C-alpha cells in the first residue's frame, strides 16, 4: 500500500527538486478592460518569461479580457510567437454548460 501523493512521489523519485518560490506579481493600477492595460500585462509577461529564460509563457484571463488579449496577440508577432492565452476555468465551464444547454434544449 502506497502512502498519500507526497509519500508516493518520495518513494518513486530519486531526484527531489528544490523548493519553489511562489509570489504575487505587482499590481497594475489601471482598468483591466482597457487595451493599454492588457498590452502592459502581455509585455510584463514576456519580461518575466525572459527573466526566467522561458521561450513561451501561459497567461490566463477571464472572458472579457481574453478577447482583447487575443486581438492584441494576433496583431503583434512577438506576442503570437511566445504567449499562450487561456480562458479561465470559470468562463470555460460556463461556455461548456451553454453548449450543453443549446444541444439538449427542448
């Protein structure tokens, strides 16, 4: 019988990775629905990726901001090459439920 998830990983892994440092990013004091603000978030994301020597970065937005970010991403090549945009889990679930509702509507 294996112990919980952490215990199982400890038994199966020879190399235990070092500790991670997780922290909050700085606050951008501007309206999140403005294109300039979304552009700033995408720029900062690339700066963070560069500092971490990452080729690409994943950025998650809610539905209203996602559409603006996608428009900016499509129009600027360095963004489209390096930024992967994801719709947040809440809005993804809402979209799925809307699809189910339309499919089985009576």
